[in-house]
């Protein structure tokens, strides 16, 4: 895996040990995925940057000829723009013609597209299996995609059949990451199944989306949070002041002024000091403490001291962090393997 590095707006790539694999030379670029990355270049005779795809030695496998590109291939399709948006294959040729005002990454063999200001979905052959008719639509997860209609939210299946009518109040993010999802009716929350039946009646003050078959909730009469499974079975009463969603079987919870790392059974694996905590990625969680950002491991031990101003999740063993106006990568032991240079 390679990681983008920066010199102002220009981009190159390093290996996990910090050695340069592709020198900084591109006008912009995205993360590597499956050995490929989207990059852009400027040409003096062109009025806008052109986008292409490189491999891990920096060679173009798709020439920089597009006005826009997605960040990764999904189902061997990537969204690409000439004047309009379509989808290309790994050879760089359009397999779904550029006839759309916008196009999104394929999820579960459905790509979200926009025509006439409305959203629909194409299949891998480019057929409009769900014609554009939604004011707003989300990606498919677990066989369902949310949509917005007249200020309310509902869900469709991959054939476009409305499985849950647009009767729910809109949540910032509402996806079926499990067989149930959070739903809001007026000012109360519950859990619904994929056919719209409430498995937890909307009587709660708050419930998060189900992640890893767990959801933290807040009852109307309590100021603290409890936790339930995807079917609404209570795993603990309201006992936490704050929490992070489960990721990789781990979450952070705060009881009083003390933070804990817990597993899916809510067993406490360790404790740590922080003002705020964020979700786990690769067994590491970002924290805020004493005005800085650092990282803890799954035992709560501080592995990267909170000396940075901003940070991102760990990916492939490294995390991108910001130190004032400079960017650098740190490993799981807090070693800086690369730091941006600025004159």
C-alpha cells in the first residue's frame, strides 16, 4: 500500500516505512486502492486539470484525459467525466456512456446517477434499473437505499420497489448496516427492519445507526446512554455520558470523567484520559486531550501522544496527522515516518 504525501497542493506517494515510492509531481491525487490511484495533472494547453489512474510505480494505466474521476474502482467500474458523467472499466474505456449530470461509486451492483435534477440507479450494464425520480438518494447497503421525498425518508430495494414509504423524519445518516436501522418519527427514535416494521418502537430520545449489531441509545427520561443489540435486546442500562460507535469490535465509552475501551459484550478492556474520543480503526482510536490529538490502542494505552492539531483514522498501519500547518504520517508507535517540508 502507498500513501499520498504533499508539497503544498502537489502530491506524491510513500511506502509504509516512509521511503518515497512515487515522487511529488501530480497536481492532486487520491488514496491507493487495489494497487491503483486517481491523480490529476495540468497541461498548459488545457483550461482545467485532467484526471487519470496510476499504478504503484507511478505509471499511467489510464491516461489523464478525463475532466473528473472517482477515487476507486468498484465492481470494475469507476465514474468518469468528459462533459457529462459515465463509468469506465479498468482499460479506461466507457462501458456506461457519459449521459449523466452526476455519478457515484457502485455499491451492491448499483451506481447512483442524476438526470434532470433527480437521482436514480444504473446496473453494471448501464441500464436505468431505477429511473431518476428521487430528490435525494443514498447508496445501497444490505439491500436497501434511503431516499428523500417531500422532506421525508424512505427506503427502496435494488429493483426500485419502495419497501419503506417516505414517512420517516430525515436522519443525517440512515443506512441498513445491519438487518435493522435507526428511524425517527417526529422527535422520537426506534429501530426498523428492512420492511419497515418497528422492532423497537419509536419511544427513545435518541438511537444511533446499528453498527456491528450494536446501537447506543438514550431513553426519554435519562440523560445517559445505554446499549442494545440489533433486535432491541438491552445489553446495559443508561450508564454512559458519551460513546463512539463500534468498529472492529471495539468502542470507547465515558462514565463520569473516565473513558473506557469496551468490546461487543461491553467488557472493559482498558481506561484512558481524554476530553473526547473517536471510533477505532485498525485497533487504534483518536483522542483529544489537553488541546491536542493523539491515539490509543485497544487497551487504552496512549501510543501516539496528543501533540497534533488534527488527525485521520489509521489505514494500512499509518495515520495522517497535522502539526500546525504541516502534515505528517505516524505509525502505531508514534514514530513520524514522513513530515511535510515547507520553505
